[in-house]
């Protein structure tokens, strides 16, 4: 009977130890929301910077210069 109790206690301790060590199994939903939020902020920052710098106008002017044969400045 004592061996059974000791074996049962050891098995329980191993299970508890495994559960405590395996706390970080994967990303939670909150972490995924955080990653999506950071990505959205980065995209918004790049779009805002591109609009402020008028990148499309400058690139269009450079392409026009190339097709007209003028060297870019």
C-alpha cells in the first residue's frame, strides 16, 4: 500500500511539474491583436509619410524624364 501511495504522489508531482514548465505554449489572442495593431500603425505611418513627401509626383516626374531622354537631376 505504501508503494502505491508513493508512486501515485510521484506521478502527480511529475504531472504538476510538466504543467508548470509548459506555460508558454503559444501566442494568445491578445498578442495577435497587438501584432496586427503594430502592423497597422506602421502601414499608416508609411502612407502618411508617402503622401507628405509627394512620392508619386516625384516618381512620375522621374519616369517622364527618362522617357523623354532627359537625365534625372
